[in-house]
């Protein structure tokens, strides 16, 4: 009987931890934050590449289209650095 109670406790504990680890809304929110930060770094890297090629800082993110894949509409350039989500 003791083994059955212990097995049940372990099973309940594991399922609770699994749910916490696989909570879809929480994972989606965390993934969004990480994606925004990675994109901000990509925009900063594109700015560095643009400066290296052109010798001047880009005035707006539209000038970075050849350097970054994806949507840059949420970003802008402030003092030579990316500004936007995750920055």
C-alpha cells in the first residue's frame, strides 16, 4: 500500500511540473520576449553593417531592408541604435 501511495504522489508531482513547464500561454509570452530581443540585436547588427558599408548611420530602418529579413516596422533608429520591442 505504501508503494502505491508513493507512486501516486510522484505521478501527481511530475504532472504538475510538466504542466508548469508546458503552459502554452506562458511559453508563448516568453517566446515573444526572446524573439523581440533577438530581432533588436539583428537590427543593431544591421546598423553596424550599414555603417561599415556606407560610412554613415542609417536615418531610418527602411535603409536596413537589405541587411535584415523580416518586419522592421516596429523599430526605429535613435542615436545610431535600434529602438523598439526588446531593446
